[in-house]
C-alpha cells in the first residue's frame, strides 16, 4: 500500500509520454486528468500547474525516439515522410512503447510493432516492410552477441553440418531493398523482384556485410543455417530450385562455399 502513490505517479508520467490523447487532456484540464488517474494531495497540487513542462517532456522523448529510429531506418523514414513518420512513432508509443532500457533496441522494437501493419495495409508502400527489415540488419548485426568464433579445424564433409559465423543470417525480400538509390535519393522506390541476402558481421572491421545470393546459393544457405548436413543442403537445394545435381551445379556451389570461407563466414565442418 505504501508504494501506491509512487506507482500512480510513474503511471501518470508514462501516460503523458504514451497516451494518444494525453496532450489534449493535459492542455484542456490538467487537474481533472490528474484526479482521474488517482493523483491527489500535494502531488496533485504540484503537477496541476505544470502542463507546459509535462508536454515539453513528452515532446523531447518523442523527438529522441524518432531520431534514433530514423538513424537506423533512414530510407524507411524518408518514404513515410515527416508527418506520417511522426504519426507512426506516436501510434507505437500509444500501442506498445519501448520495453528495453537501451535506445539502441528501440528501432527493432518499433519495427516488430510496425512490420505486420505495414504488410497488411495497402495504404503503405508495398516495399516498406522489406526496406525497414533490411535497414535494421545494421542494428541487429552490430548488437549481435555472437560472431567471431574460431575455425573448427575440420575439413568440409558431405555427411556433416557446417559451422557458420554466429552472426550469419539469410534474408529474403520481394524487392531489391539492398540496392542504394541513385544520387542518394532516399525516396526512390526499390525495384520489385525476389531477392536473397546473406548478412554477416565482418570479423576485421566489425561492420555489417551483405552478399546478394543466386537462388541456388540461397537454397543451400537456408539449409546450412538450419543445421542440415552439406549433402542434404545440396540435394535439397537442387530440389528447391528445380535443377539436377550436375557437375556445373557442384562446381558453382564449391566456389560459393570457398568464398564464404575467405570471408570468414564458413568456419569448417561441425
């Protein structure tokens, strides 16, 4: 019971930051809004005269969140435009709000909330969710706890799975969102077309790297990431892309795996 006043105060401050109607309620009748939230006594008397400060705090927090989201999702924010992007962040705060204490996690939380609605609503650009997911890869790979594992020291074996760097991820898109627009025009729509990207964090520079994959390489990568043996990955990939297991196919995949080894992505057999 002794902590109830403090809890009500914290929830009231959270409402100032998150509730969609908070600005209108605070501006129209702050004392009544505070009373509705159970704020009474000296706390009520003190806060009831601070509408301008409360709304300024909301403005500062929302501006900071928009800044960190747009830093990681710049083209996404550009395609939305400032008014719509501002409205999206306001809706995010009202419906979910960040759960992490770290600003670096906010863009990922925002995307987890926004992606389903963007994909379901035809009023949004059809490429928007793919674009945002690809832009957030920088944050995902940069903050990934894994990566940089040592080579296994084992030669590749058809009967064994392979070991990949812990940051390795396969992403499939319906648009070529990985290609930067000409002349740095962030509002240029990406071209439509099935695209597969292998993403990983460079072991030397620690920067995200993206490798556009052929359908063959994507099918093999998908299976290797799932933990299948090398042989199962090759056979399954042939089936997936509708090709026979030819010498040409095997040579192409051998070159692909060698490239992954040179990049520090493929670390040997497990």
